C-alpha cells in the first residue's frame, strides 16, 4: 500500500461518517434537491419572475435571479420536508439502522465517483504535463481501481479528457 492509497482511502472516511450520521434518505434528498431545484429553476423561473414582479419593483435581471433562487429554495425545502418525514417513518418502523448503513454505502459511492472524475481530469493533465511519475500512480491499487471504474462507468470521458490534454 502506497502513500497515495492511504490518502485516497482517507477521503472516504468523512463520507462514511456523514453517511452514517445523515442516513441514505437525507443524502439522496440533498442530491435530488440540487438537481431538481436547478431543473425547476431553469424551467419555471420566468413564470415566478412574472408573479413576483407584481410585488417587487426592481431590474428585470435582478427579478430573474431572485426567481431562480426562490425556486431552488422552495424545491429544497419541500424535498427536505419529505426526506425528514421518510426518515422518521424509517425510524418508527425500526429501520433507522438500515437507513444509516445505506447512507454509508451511498457516501462511499458518491466519493468514489467524485474521486474517479478527478482522477480522469488528472490523467489528462498528467499525460501532457508529467506532473507525477507514472510508476507512482500505477503502483497505487486504489488509484488504479478508481481510474478503471470511472473509465468503465463513464467511457466517453476518457476520449474527452484525452482531447483536452492535446
């Protein structure tokens, strides 16, 4: 095990702790709120902009920004409320432990994907700039596993990153 393996494995510790403390439902709700909030804000902020322009007198650009943020906040609040209700239901059904274990697994997967994507970008940079000796990277079991997993899950990224590094 190399120092790079240890550093990469240490990145997973906060994910496991957060997953256990927050639980699966909370983590999924946070990601869903971000994605759904951005989507809804993009599609419905103009409608909300027209509605709030009746109550606020400000520049149209500012109104659009306020409407965009307002949609994200409302979606986040609604999803957090639903997530809290589901978490309480799981605890009432004595499934709180299941929620926490799945939260830890989800946290590991989330960090694995993030690290894998960062590794793909780093691979592109390293191939053109020689930032780190290739033997150090190839000697790391965790680095190699994350790189291979990311190349399998996101095969189009390898070509994209290769195109950027040229």
